[in-house]
C-alpha cells in the first residue's frame, strides 16, 4: 500500500446502523474492505470496490495501491475489533478516522435496561484463559466468547472454577441486532444449560444482585499452600508471599521475573493482583515446571508466561524486567538478575539457609534497601491446650537499581 492514504474505520451497529460520520465516510468511499458478512449486509455506494478481508488481512492490505480506504467493523472497532489490528500492522504514517457504533455488550445492557457504569469487560477471543477470579469479583461484567466458547460454555466454566457462583444473576445475548436476536436471563447455573444460546455471536453478562454478592472468589493474595500444586512443602508460604508482594511494590504495568518459580505462587498472585503486569515465570526442574503450568491453568491468567530455565542462568529473549523475585538461589542468578533489572527497578529475594543469608548480606549493600527476617510461629494442639511451634526464619532482601548502576 502507498504511503499517502487515510483509512476510515466504520463501526456497523445493530440493524446495520451507522453514525452520521460513518455514513458520510462510507458515502464518499471508492474502496470498502470488511468481512463477507458486513459487505453483504451493509448498503454500499454504487460502483464501490469491495475487498473481502479474511485470514490474510496483512497481505491483502499491503497489496492495495495508494489511496484512501474504508473498512467496515462490527460495533466499536477499537474494542477487540479490527481497528486495533489495523493500527498494529499498518505503517506509522497512516492517517486514521474512527467512527464507532455501539458494541455487542452495550446492545445487551440496553436490552436489559442495565446500568453498566461499573462493568468490567473481558474477551476470551483467540483462546485466552478464563480469569474467573476477576470476572466473579466484578459487580457487573460482560464476557465475549467465540465459536469454541459461546456464552453457555463460559457460564459452565465459571461454575466449574467456583461452584458457589451457580446462583449468580446473569444474562446472555445472541445475534444482537439481527433478525434472530434473543436474550435469556437467569442464573449462571441455569444459563449454562441453555443450549439454544450456544452461538458464536453471544455475550454473557453478570448482573448485580438485589442483595450484594458476598460469596466471591478470594483475592489472589496469600492463598493457602494447598491451593497450589507444589513439591514437598517447597513453596513460598502465604505470610511470606504477602510480604514479598508488598516489598516488590508492584506497578500496574511492566515486566516481573519470577526466577526459580517453583509452584509459581508469587508470580501468579502478582499477575492476579495486577492484570496489566506481564509475569515471566522461570523454572528449570521438569516436575515443578509441570506443577507451575497446572497452577497457571487453574488460575486462568493471560498475563503469565512460563519459561524453562537453565541451571544458574536465564533463558534468552526475556523482556527487560522492572521487578524481579528470586525465591532462593545462588550468587550467579542474583548477579544476572540484578544486571538485567531496569533502572529504578526492584529485586526481592528470600533466603532460608545460612549460606544464602550470608550472600544477601554481602551483595551490593549500596543498592540494598531492606534486609529483614520473618519469624513465624503457629499454634498447635498440645494435650488439652495449644503451644507455639516456630518455623524456620525467612530472610527477605530488597534491592533497588539506580540509573548510575547500568
């Protein structure tokens, strides 16, 4: 495609409605691209060139000659639509005009007369995992499925992940704006059995209850050890996990490395607390790697990547981190981790053995912000009463990297 061109991305709403600006852009268009369905159902100017966009989107657009173009999209093209894809693949010099229409979840909430000011929006397109905690902790939510996971399948997956959610009020909208449009209301437990709603053009909405929902999944912070598959009690325990996450001072976005991740409990809880954070969990032991992947599948987090590590080292091509957690390790891993850390970033490492504690005490004192010991004791039954049983002390070191440390 030439360098001098403008693309009008026109959202098509229910009953093929267009905003006035979108209708005007379409009226002056000489080339219109879109799916076969939208090109067939939208009234186009006479003599316009039609370009069917299929799986070869980049190839088809790159082959177009210089000149302006209109692209049809469903609903709001910048909400999990073709608009975002186009901006990623087209040259930076491209000029854009976007003309959104109401998207499917807006149409559904309009049919229900439901205020969606507090709604959280989720999409499972492309095989994304199901973030059941985030969905079920939302007072109002809209979840987009696809052909593999239409709305009833999503409802069933939520109930499977958290059975207490079966009574949660919900609704399904199918083919909104089309002649065959239908809307169902009920509980998640009821809607998961609604086979007539198992269509790809469907949206699942979670609705507020008259009585506030109190039985929701736990906040992903300090979950019990038994929640995670792990090896012989080799896991960062809940109290330590909570302190480590506090000392990391997690950003809303960025990259966290969880090195020697084991069960992955720290990285998974960081990812659950901060959906915009990209977590890279690195583990070299094959057995623990399998447990880590199983724990990730259970949590349904899309912002965690699992990598197989190498002894004393790191996999190649990891993005540069602004946060690192090391759950015990040697000098080489600590040094390589700190060297990779972005300026202003934080590295937190825990230690149990005398040798590792000594390493932390001697490592880069000019960059160490804290060195602390957690001493936990738990009450255990003794005869008719209880006594305290102390656990091994856990040492936590916190390091920060200044701009001059590169």
